């Protein structure tokens, strides 16, 4: 699965749950960061398994002028890791399921 497909799934989840617009914006910013910093992840999200979630948060934090993540950014990164781990797990087991 590629990064664009992952984002599309997350947007669907956000829409279903009525998530605030700030999370969508945070997700967009983080995806742009991932594309720049980890370009191979754009075509294959399994690359994210090699990057610790906290490492990702720390690297993204350093790109911000105040060096701090807001709540929407923290949750968007958590969502990326949670959703990608779920998708990778089902794909590896050969039982890919849409979630």
C-alpha cells in the first residue's frame, strides 16, 4: 500500500468519526514531511516499520518554528502508525482486509 492510499483511508475514518478539520491539516503537513524525509515511504508504507514513532515525532518537531507538536499533529502521527501497522499486519498474513 502506498502513502496516498493510507491517507485516503485515514480521511474516511476522520469523516466517519467527525474529526475536527485541524487533524486533516495536521495529517497533510505530516504526509508532506514524510514524502520529503522518507521518500520511499510514499510508494510503500511498510518502510514506516523501520522508523520508530517517537523518532518520527522528534524529526517532525524539529521542522517546526517552536519545536513542539500540537495535539492534532501528535494524533495524526499516531493514526498513521496505527493504521499502517494494521494494514501491514493483515497484508503479511495474506488476509488483507479493508479497514
